[in-house]
C-alpha cells in the first residue's frame, strides 16, 4: 500500500512524498526540515529524491537530506544541482526497488531549459510546468518550447493525476476567469477549489481531464482561446504556440 501526500513548504510549495510505510521518495525538496520531520514521525527511510529543475525552492533541501539519508538523487544534468547522483533526460526510465516505483522521464522545458517531469503509476510529477489552472512562467524557455511540453502532457490519459509543485490554484482561477469566464467547467471548479482551500485542504493533485476542461494554458488548441489570441495579436489564425504565448503574456501582465 502506497501513500502519497503533498508536504507543505515555504508559503506555497509542495514536496510530494510517496511511501510504503518503510521507505519514501520525495519530489523537489526545497526545504529539508518538513521532510525530516515527516519521515521521523513515521520511522521512514528516504530511498530517493526526484528533482524537476534547478530552482532553489525545489533543490534547497537536497544537501541536508543526502547528508542524513545518503539517498539517490535523480534530476537533470545541470551544474546548478551538484547533488544529483543519477542524471536523467527525456525518454529515460527510473526503477526504484523500495518503494517499488517506476517512472518515465519526460523532457518538459519552458519554465526552465532543464525541466523534466516524472510519469508513473498514473501520476505526473510536473514541477512548475503545469499548475492547478495555470502553468509556470517562462524564465528560460520560449512559448513554442512550453507549448510542445504541454502538448506532450496533453497526450497522456485523462485520468493522469497532476502533482504540481505549488498551491497557486485559486489565483490561477482568478486569472482564468478573465479569459475564459463563460466556461461552465471553470465556474464549477472555482467553487470546488475555493471550498477545498477554505477547509484547509490542498487543491492538488488535479487530473488532466480537469485541466483540459478549465486550464487556459492547456486549452490553446481550443477555438475560444484561438479567438482570444487573434484579438490580442490583431491578426487571424495564430499558430498554437502563438495562442499559448498570448495567454502567457496576458497572465504575465495580469500578475504585474
């Protein structure tokens, strides 16, 4: 029996922790303290760390965890993550003996150039590529790059559970309402996720089906989003990557 929980860290990070009551795997431990506390309280050993990209709020706890548990660290081949013991890239497969887990590595650049995601057992640990009703800012990649990464995710089964690294869902819904506010699925989600947060519960993991229905950044192939981009770009029939770029630009301006 496997247990998956999002450990809160900082203001809005989640450190996804999967365990079998003996050994655990954690994803993107930006802070070692909540992981150590959780594992100690349940007498769990840390078998492995999965890292999606080099940002400090995803990697800052690795050194402390390795010092304590001497565990394997899987992540991109990037000098900014010197603690990685097993460099991975898109197309690789990771098999862990305990807990018994297998992950396919997906290259998902856009937020950063080194970003990867881990797909296994119906779950996608997608870091900062997809958020609840949102996506990561393009700090290093291009709109075309991120659109290609999102297309790869869109090709997964609808039941795939998306384990995102931040609790940004309500803010993302507020933005989504400005570009897709007549979408009944989005209106329904807004009520559902606001109720979850009011009860102190996470909005994640989400499902790909829900994101396809409500997340404007995964709806860049939809006619309504294409029409929105055409108006913003002041020309007809923008390409899908341009549609995504227009939505991302609108979100960046909205954040500002």
